[in-house]
């Protein structure tokens, strides 16, 4: 069955808002679960919404990565920094991000701790 753009967005909204799972929506509307997922993505992209977290570890990394950006006291600290200090903070943030991607964590004293995880692909 073919749905209009508005109907697809409504199906996507219901999935995004967790009214139904994509599997329930697929059964209810006679579409595949992948199509239901695509409708949810279309809704999310049209409304500029963030992606939903699937796994606890993935959510935690996303939350940690952006946690300090919304706190006002950090903005005041950044505003008080010189240009060189801001550049240094940016470099350090990029280093930390690269380490997270490679499953490295560095302690306060500078020693690296490696957390290996099995590749499930």
C-alpha cells in the first residue's frame, strides 16, 4: 500500500515518539520494518531531531561527548579564555574524541588505559 508523504511522516512520528515500535507499525500499516524505520528517519530528518539511542554504550558516549556544551558555567570559562587557550582546549577535545573512538581512556595522571571490545560486525 502506498502512503502519502504526510501519512509517512505521521507513521514516522508515532515510531519516533515511541507510541509503537517499528515492528508494530509495520504490521499495522502493512509495510516492512525497514520501511517503517525509513519513515521514522524521514520524520526525524524533516524536523531536525536527534537520533534515538539504541544501545546503552552508544548513548553514554553521545551524552558524554555533548554533556558539557550546555552548561552555562563552561561557556563563561570559554569566554574568559584567550585565543591560544581556546585553540589548546579544542585540540584536547579532538584528542579525547579520537581516543574514545579507539576505545582509549586517559586518566588524570596521563597514563593510558585501553578498553578492547570485540567487533560484532
